[in-house]
């Protein structure tokens, strides 16, 4: 699914790295693929099985194999790295990544750069490590796939496409890269090529669930809802534990405006979830369904429920995010006072939670921008302009793409409310291409500028978009009414 793919690219930086699983338990230098260091043949075989599950996006099952491999070799750095990215909550992620970092002096050069890539706190630092891996192992198909994922996350689809095609030139039967290609083509709105890629993905591994799931998402994006549901059902029939397909059917129901049925599928996904990540995902989509339906209070209640469950399961980042989006949803609906309460709650939890330094910094920057957003909506333009300076200085230094995009949106919104419509449009144009909330505000600014045709085109883009999200839920029906 697209939301799942984005999650793997932006949060799970490992994202399908190729590792050479040598029959020799000791590290051996390879001229082609990254070697793996472990002192246990049995641990290596368990790791191989886990890697296979991970490639199929069966992360709960993969996690079991990585845990078993670690039990046999307490110094198995790559098993810790994969385990960090196989779900289980924030503490599981943090502890396993930290353990992999502790083992840097016991691994091969390629492994070292892969671990450092995951540890890097911004795209600039990540690219330093990525370039080192590419220089050492240019013919490692999974290293090339990692490079594709990196550029995909930066929305540099042309470069991502080059790397994914390189993977296929190295191994035309490497199924996962056809999945990667499909999503790049979706992002480039080349749906014909995306369909070819997903059909090839299905052809190569017809007994796996994810190819049907990915193809179903393409059909959903095109508004082919019944065909999409058919493919999601094939995914479930292939693997009843593949719960994201239930979410996909729910998302189809959202766009068919059958909100109750959508929530039934989200509940099924929750009930069948194998880890906390899947449970929190199901609750997220339930909250989004209520926003689509115009039931803001119900949405806020689900966000709160989700945050409580997240904190109860040592997942503070998910808990903080729940309160943030409760606040942002209320702000969009005009309830600024309640919105401030939730943003303040999120801010307090950032201070009290045991977060990695980088996560703490990232959330502080984001909350700072959230506060500026609320001030703009309150028409406290002077206060917003003043308070925007601090996060802007930090963001300019950090060069994290998601932070830059949010800053440009907030700055554009500020200029729009100051009456500087042309300047607002300039900032909106600096944002990425995947956020329907920003498309909506671009349309509003174009409408104000008298560019009615361009505004109508953007409103239509929002109204006809079929990738479910909170931003879309907030503006889709409003955009439809503009047509």
C-alpha cells in the first residue's frame, strides 16, 4: 500500500537493504554484495528467513525470526538493525538500533555504513553514508533499492526510478523492485506503467499477498473501487494475516461514502493485528473516517484512545502524534481554544517522554510550527511572524525535507493572511506534490488572484484524489463544493 510504502521510506530507513547471507559464519569480503557478520550458522539461517518475511512486508513474522537470531548471537548487528525496523513500538526500535550502533567495530565496512545510514538524523547525513555504500557495492541490488528509497523519500522520482531500474538490470526476477517501480510511477502519475509493474510483481510471486495489495492501491488511486476491493480480497485470501488489505478495503469504502462499513473493516484489521504498529494504524484510519464524515468529536475521541494505547505500549512518538493531529483537526474546524489544549498536551509529552535526542528535536520544531499555524488562524499575524523566526533558523540549518515543506506551507499561509497573495503562492509552490491540504490552499490563493481555471484544476485535484489521509479528509468535500 502507498501509505505503508511511505512509512517504510520516511520512518524505516533500512527499507529492504540487500545483505549477503554467506554460508560461512565468519565475515567474508564480497566484491558484489554487502557481507554479514555473525558467529552462528543457525542465527544466519534464521536471519535469512526473517529477511524474506521482511521483504514481503510481513514484519510481525519477520520480527520473530530476528529475535531468535539475536538469542543465538547477542552480537548480531544486522539482526538488531532489522529488528529495529520490524515493529513493536518506539522502545523496541530505539533499543535495537542503539545495540546495532554499539556493534559498529565488530561488523564489515558495508554493514557499518548501513547502520550509520539508519542512525543519521537528516537526509544530508544519510546521503554521506549512502554514497559510501554505493561506491563499495554498486552491483548490490538491495543497496541500489535503498538508494531508490532514499530518493523516493525526497520526492526525486527521476533518480529513484534510475536506481530501481538498476536493480532490475542486476536481477530481473527481484520481485520487490517491481513494487518500488509501481509506486514511483504512481507518484509520477504514470498509471499505465505502474499497472505493468504491479502485474509483473504478481506474476513473479503470485502466492504472496503484497503484490495484490499494491495493485489494489493503484486501482483505488484511479477510483476503480470495486476492482480495487477485488484485489484486496485476493491479498486476504492469499494470506489471512495480511491485515493492511482490510485497511485498503476500508479506504475504498471511505471514497464510496460508506463510512460505517469502512470502520467495520478497520475494526477487523485492529482485531487481527499482530503488533502494536498495526493496531495503532487501524485506529488512525478509524479517526480519519470520522473526519471524512464530519464527526469531529468522534475523531478526537479515537485519537485520544489511540494515544493512550500508544503510551501504554511504550510508543511515545505515536502518542504525541495522536494529540498533535487532534489539535490540528480541531484548528481546521475553527475550535482554536481546544486545538491549543491538544497541541500543549503534545508539547508537554515531548518533554516528559524518553525520546532520542533527534526525535525530541524534530518534535519541538514541528510543535513550534503548529503554534504558528494556530496563531495565523487566530489572526495573530504579528505573533506568528515573530514566533516563526526560531524554527526557521533551525530548519534552515538542518535541511530536513519534511520540515522545510511544513515551514514553506506555514510561511505561505502567513503571507496569504497578510494579504500578500503572490508571495503566498511562491511559498506554496516550494512545497512537495503529495499533500492535498496544500493543494487546497494553493487553489484558494489562485482563486483570490483571479486565476479561476488554475484554481478549479487544483480543487478538482483534491476532490478526485484517492489516497486517504487526515489532510485529505479535512478538505476533500470543501474542494468538491468549489467545482
